[in-house]
C-alpha cells in the first residue's frame, strides 16, 4: 500500500493485492515508492480538473439561481406595470428605493392605490421576510393611540389583563405602513416624532425603553406642506417622513390604466362569485371608462365593476348604468352635453348620491363607508370638508 501526498496533503492510497501470502518482495516495495511522485502528480492533476469542473457547474447553477431570484423579486413590479403601464416612472422609483432603508411618503387622492405602493416597497425590500403592519391613523382615537402604537403593560389600565405589543413592536424587523398620516392630531404627532427620532418605544404603564427596528412607509391624501404652513402639521415630523416622496396621479389622468385594471378586477370577480364565464365590458363601457372622472379613483372602479357584475343579466356588462353619480361623466377635454363642473363638485355629488342610496347610513353592513371602502371616521372627515350634512 502506498500513501499519496502532495504538499503535505493526503490525496489517497494505491494498493496492490495478491491471492498468495508474502507474494511481494522488498524490491517491488522500493519500485512502488519510486512511483510515488509521478502517481501523486497525476492524482493531483485529476482532482484539480474534477474540482474545476465542479466549480464551473456550481458557478452556472449559482448564476441561474440568482437570475431566478431576480425574476421572482421583480414579479410584483411586473404585475403592477401589467395593469398600470402609465405608472412606469413610479415603478422605477419603487425599484430604486425599495432595497434601501429610506422612509417613503406616498401621496395621492383617496383610492389611488397608496397601499399597493406600500405592499410593493415591502415585498421588494430586504425586509420582505419580516412583517408588514398597516395602520389607518385616522381610525385610531387620540386617547387610544399610545396603546395601539406602543402597546401596554399588564395592569396599565382597567382592561389591561395582559401585556400587549403595539404596532411598532409587531413590525419589528419589518415595515410599518402609516396610512392617512395627515389625520393625526398635533399631540399624536409629537409622540410619533419622538419614536421616529429615538427608535425606541415605551409601553403604556411601563418605564423600560424598547428599541424597535422598523422601516416607515407613510401615506396621505392631504397636502402636508400646506398643513405645515397652516400650522396643523409639525414641520419636523414632515421632514422625517418626506425623505422620499412618491406621488400617484389620479385615475382620471390614466384612462388606459382604467381599462387594464378593469380586466384584473373582472377576473377576480369571476373567481369570487364562481362565474363560469369571465364578465366582459361592452365597447360603450370601455369608452366610458376612459372618459369618466373617477372621483373615487381605483376604489370606485372596483366597486362599480362589482355592482355591475352583480346586477347584469349576461356576461356583458354596462358600467354606466350602475354608477351612483351619472352627472360626473365627463370627457377629458370637457363635458359632453352638460355644463362644466369642478372636481370638488363632482366628488361632492358622488358622496351625496352615495348617502342618498344608503339613506344616510355611514358605518356597518351596507353603509356608505363599506361601499366606498373607506373607514367610517375617514368618510366622516371627508363629508365634513365637503360641507355635507348627514
């Protein structure tokens, strides 16, 4: 038996066997020993060739895996662009900012899809395996904000039967989406600002500072800069949030997107209601989609399509007939056969018609908030701004 070594590394052994005992002599052992270096060199070269081939194969597999991961990572943005091609510039912004830790402020009218942008940012970030916690700031009363955001200790108040983590702790190592950030009261803004600055929270009823690692994505339909000028929103909080703003244009400026989005929603409605045939829009409805003002944006489009599907007697649906606000119909270049109205008047008429349909009911099943897919408090705030009494 001959042990093979190269540079003090053991390569293996060469063995000779015989059927007879004491068959090999000392001269043969010496000859075998002289063959050590050539055999070791050949073995070493063979191993190197094998390892090079293995490394090459592994490199190819790694490249394919990385390419596959990149395709998988981009899948959400590809699907997004498939139904909203006019938002390609926004898609570019998302791809650029998502991998970073920067705070993002998503701006846009109610119903434009700000939550969708938050979902995309999270799914394409390094935090995608962590939680995405969503909060509607306008839906939390000011006196409950601390316990909701920061949690509370057992016994902190009468109903605090056990310790509860707040939204910040729940979102640790992930993303916290603060929707309707413009609805926060001044005192709530102060408490939120402190947390964003210190990156720590203190539970209600506690004294210990708890460090939290969250990425903030905020959204609002309000003009925060104007609110800062009016003194209703803190300037230092605005600076904290406005690191990377993304503005979403309203649906009325994206006629072709409305058509593509309708196809997506109709496919979902087919599955939701177990329809054998996917509903289709008539040619008149497609033209209508492109020219309608869409005061409720994507949310109104989705709701209108669902009502149209449910009320239609065939697989072809007429969208115009089911819209609550037929007076809002207008072409981009001007109204057809009706006097010009402002966008605010259109929105006001929409909510008036909605309230008339539900007989003034705001919350609960069949209420205006449910139909408009808005939180009741957000809807009440909207109605108050539009000077609508209910």
